[in-house]
C-alpha cells in the first residue's frame, strides 16, 4: 500500500467511525409504545385519526372487479419454494387473506401503522422491537389471534419454511413472549442496528397454529388456508381463476385504518397463457382492470369503440416509489477492456436512446440520468454545499466533472444517426489508444480488434440492442449480440461471465442496506452470485454508500445519495436506458378510485381503495350487450 492509498483508507476509516458514533448517539426512538413507527421524523397521523387522507370515507361497499394474470397457478402455500402462487397470496407482496403487524401509509415516505398490532415499542439502540396484539383480532373461524400463534409462526418460518423466508429473518435471533398479548423480536448482536430492522418486522404475518399444526407446512396445497384479513378465498378453478370474497364480520372493519378500504364484495384474478388473447378478452369485457407495463400495447392496443365512447379508460400517473436506474447496459469492469473510463464513456455516447424511444417505446420513456430516479437522492444541477463537504476530500480521486458538470446525458435526435456523439466517441477511443485501420477499430500498439459480447436472455433486450450494435459497427467496433436461454444467463450472471448485459438497478426511496452494498460496493465485486455486475471497486463509492445507510435524517440520506449518484454516473459503469414516463392502467369505467400520483403513493390503491359504481357499470354493461367486441 503506497502512502497516498494509505492516507485515503485512513480517512475513510475515520469518517465511517464518525458516522457510527453519530448513528449511535442520535438514532434514538425512546422505547415508548406508539401506534406507529416512522423511519425518519414524526408520524403524520395520530392514534385517534379518523382515516388516512387518501381513503374515501364515503366509498360504497359492493360489486365485483376482475383482473388478468399471465400464466397459471398451482399452490396456495407461500412458505414453500415449490409451485406457483396466484396473485395476492404472498405476504411479502401483500396478502389478501392475512393481516400484517403494521402497514405503510401511502402518503408518507416510510411510516407504518398498527394493523394486527395495537402498539409498537422500539429499543433506543434498535436492538429489539416489541409488539402488542389487538385484543379483538380473530381468525375467520372465530378463534382469537394469540401470541402462541405468533411464536409458532416464527418457529416454523425459521425452521420449516423455504430458504428465502428463513433468510429474510436471519437477523432475528429470538422471539420472546413478554406479556399476555405482547412479544419481542430480538436482533442479533452483529446485525446492523438501523430502522430497517424494524421495518422488516412490520410486515410479519402470523399464521393460525390450530389450523396448521395438523397439516404439512412444507407441502404445496390448493386447500384455501385459514386467514384473518378482510378477504377469504372463495370460488377457485385451479390454474385458471381465483376469487377473494369480502368477510362481512372482519374483525378490523371498524378501525380507522380500514375506513375507505376493502370495498368490493369480490375481486377475481383470471389467468391467460397468451398476452394477445388476454388483451382481446379485455376489449370484450371478460375482465375489468389491467396494469399495462408494455409501452407498445399502451400506445396501440386500445383504440376501439369502447374507448372512443368513453366507457373504457386509459390513465397514466406518476407513482411514489423511486425507479432507481430502471434498466441499463452494464459494462463489466472485470474485463480489461472496460477498466478504461474513456471506453466506457465512448460506448455511452454511441447509444441512441431517443431513436429507440421513438421506435420501440412510442416516446413512452424518459432517459435515466440517475441511479435514484424520482427519489430525494437523485442528483440535479451542480453539487450543493452539503454535497461538496462530502466530496471535496476525494477531489483528486473522482472524475472532475462530478464538481463541474450537471449529471446530464447527451440528447440525440430521434431520427437518423447521432453523428455528433459518434464523433465524440471516436475521439475518446483514439485517446484511449484504439484507432481505425481498414474500417476496423484496433489497438494502436498491438493491432488487436476492439470486440466484445452483449449477453441477454430477453427477446425485448435483443431487439433493443440491434441498432446499438449497428451504431458500434460505424465506429469500427465488432460487438456480438448473443441471446441465450434463461438458465444459462443466470449462471453467467452468478459468475460475472459476460462482457456487457442489461440489468435492472432498483432502489427504494429509502434504500435497503444489503441491496445498496451488493450493487455498488467493493466487498461484493468478487464473491459470486452478487449484484455488483459492473465490478465496482471504488473506495469513494464504498464511503458514500455507508453515509447513505448511516443517515439519521432524510436530509442526510438525500445529500449522501446525491453525491453517490454523481460519482457513479460520471464513472460510466453502465449505459442508462429509460424509465416509464408514467405508470399505466386501463379499465372499464365501472369504478371510482382515489387520486393517482400522490407524492409517496406506492400503487394505484387497487383493489382495496377502489370502489364499485353501479350507475357507471350499468352503462358499460348496456354497451357491451349491444356492441361488445
């Protein structure tokens, strides 16, 4: 280790130690029972709130809503790693039949309010969290939800559930009974004591011991399990249709957290094997609602008479969560070729996003210019004073443009070639020692041609890269586009056996520490099966990631995230693609719903915040009876 490197490492150690001390001294909750938990700051809603602001207190009860699924299902037990679950059965994604301990509000950054839990108490050092069950919580068979159920569920998840479930709770070393209705999660001594530990427990889903103890917990099943939430499984056709029916005597129906929720008498999922058949079925009124994630079908598939008559609706909106980087073309810096930042920048310049957006996505995408799109950590303009304070010690070790240029990517013309950017790319390649001889880009000293491979498994990614390969050919670069079957692709990703590939870099508004470290830090660049696909080994990135994780306020987190964003972008580890201009839904106009695009709203509120409008539905039925396609 030379003197300059040694100084840098010692500076980082000192900064990280300071962050740990700050975290230890100010990350205090106070150990007082509360009706909710906020990651940063205070809760918006008091214990005696009337309702959540986004919920319609006057929403009528009744009616049915139907949605599609692609594929099939053959299992209703989410705790095994076998079979395929239908929608709304995995507690990690939101179960229709099980209540969690707490749920997030939809108009706050990260605040949670008790559902099954009456109160929550958090240790000052985040070493434990205690919950107290509501006294009147019942299973659908009328038996009460008890601490015995909680303890039994935790034991089964830690010992009998699939590896993904066991891994999810690996940082919880014990669950202790502390009262008739209270229990305490105790975290491992070496667990990172941050609010993420508490958030992890809010979604804990309790199972009924008396139902499961005489059944095989590790087996798939199509027997509807006993639940305790607002819906139970009703009519089901295995692999084709599943219906969830509202429980009239649901134990929490009168709680303030339930006002305006759970309005449909029934909601159904109908499965199709072919997307084109599914789209035709929607036009015919076979189902009512679809979240369309395909920019091409959104732009072209719904111009029919029902839409023109105003009976079929298309709505686009901006949701609350961060998009992260969405998708990007990863440049594997483990390869000698991509260790040179000039080559990485040249390839970034050669990619014509605007052309692809026009041709493939009908201008439905916007260019990613951040690893944290639509979050407070997205870098904009030039770094501010707080960012500069973080970045200044590393000025000589990060790209100068971090300090002097906003994080903006080139704007190409959507028609024709991006000639100016190709000329800039050519100049960078020549500067890096790669010249053109006989129309081939070669190393100036060795004569070795510049060639590499794109490894993908999706036909959509293959199609998207075809014009990029053609653009690279104009620079004299021989890029090979190889599409392979998914299992081979997974194995190559696990061992980083690729030159370039397309990956999604998703980050939440409050990033998960494990995900952030796995994607960007040196520690995870070499071990197999991690998500640092670019092979990033930058001590400055490591430092900034830890600053994000150790932040005690939203402002601190955003400042560190913006600094990290600049360093990552100006290092050209990947070629950003685009993110959807808005999330998109289509539906027959039978319903009402809360306003879309609320600042932190993580979804459309479908189906639990929507409601049935009988008058609208009658108009749709009348039209379909006479004109349905």
